[in-house]
């Protein structure tokens, strides 16, 4: 009798971790955004926090922890308890920052990848005075007049900077980088003709394209984007040009695999909702779901790619 009771206790104890994982979430879950409220990363986090709350029956609460280009919020997640109750909404600048600044955590193994949420192509736009109507003509112009075209960005080492630096390196062109403190002042100078070209988000430049104040040349991807299907991709003309700009969800490393999978599946169901797809595409991004393993590989590949671009371009942090 005692033996049978002991065996029963062992069986119950063995089942407890599984039962615990299946019960997640049993209380509110934090979604860290390592940037101030109001930015696009914050907007996406809040949209998904509502859907995840509906899916799980538990509140998913956005927690903004800005500072040091995202390092402060990310480090908080890295050092949190790996119980599935601290997650993070990551933008692709997570990889570019890791390549440029060497943060105080392992960017590849310090965060447990959950899933991609969206991919975003940047739009390459030029001022109307630039004598190039397409990407081929722009490359020819830049090669014919090295050092005369300048391009703006939201700052040294930002996605907007490195996307054009990669284009410059692979296309064999010589253009001058002008760094601004944010996308808004760079776009203002582009509209004024002070600079010649830059990458921008589709949403930011859409009204200027409609008004004829800017001209769209291509998108920063290997293939065309469903968000901007009429624009060619740089990868169509420049072999090897395949940067990925994305948003995805991560958690503290060591979070139970069952919890990671449950969150991944919830995100997949949310991304199938027509309303979510429409809202993401309206913001110029493509809804994208992945396995945790796929997302982890993308982060590792991006850190390696941007590290090479930074080294080749001799780019130093400000």
C-alpha cells in the first residue's frame, strides 16, 4: 500500500511542471518596450497586448523602459526571472545596436526568441532634382559622380543608415552620409533639397510621394513587399542585398519551452486575424509569423551581417 502511494506521489510530482506550463499565464504578463511611448514599436506592442489579453484571459501590460538606444529595457528582460511573465517587443534595431555598441548582454543567447510579428521594408526616396527615375539610373549617377550625392539617416548606426551603407557597399557607389538626430529632421532636409536621398518608412513618406515632393525608387529588401507591391526591391538589381527589418517578440532566456511555444501559437492566431493584418499593412509592414528557431537564426544572421557592414564601412558610434 505504501509503495503504491509513493508511486502515485512520484507520478503527480513528475506531472507538476507540465501542468504549470499549461496553466501559463496565471497572472499578468509584462511586455517591455525599450523605447518611449508613441513610437511604432510601442504602437505594435499595444496592439498585440490587447489581442494577447483577449487570447489568454490574462492582462498583457506594456512597460516602457527607454534609454541607451534600447539597452536599458533589454537588459531588464535579460536579468528577469525566466518564468514567462516578462517578454519584450523587439525591433530590428536590436541587431544593429548589438553590432555597433556591443551591449552588456549576449544579443544572440541573452534573449529567448518567440516569433517574428512583422517585417518592414524601408522605401528609398529621392528629391525630385535627382536625375534618376529608377534604381538603375541612381546607381549609374552615383558611379558617374562619386561623392556628390549625399544621403540622410536618423543617426549613425541606425537601420536607416546601415541599410543605405549596405546598398552603397554592394552597388559599388560612393555617397556621403549625413547623420541627423531622428528621422523627422532628415526628412525635412530631404524635402528641402539639402540632401538627395534616404530610406524612410512607407507611412512617413506616403503624403510626400502623393504630392510629388519626393520620388520612390525601391524598397530595402530582397523581394517586393506586399505593403508596396508596385515598387521594385533593391535585391532585384543588387545581388546579395537582403536585409531584414522586423518586429518580433522575445522573452527571458530560460523561459520554459512550453511557454514559448504557447505564446508563439497565440501570436500566430492573432496574425491570422484580418483586422490585425489590415492594421499592420496600413502602417507599411507585412504580418509575419515564424518559429522561435527561425527568429533566433534571423537575429544571429543580422548581428553578423551588420557587424561586417560596420567594419567594412569603418563606422564608429557617436
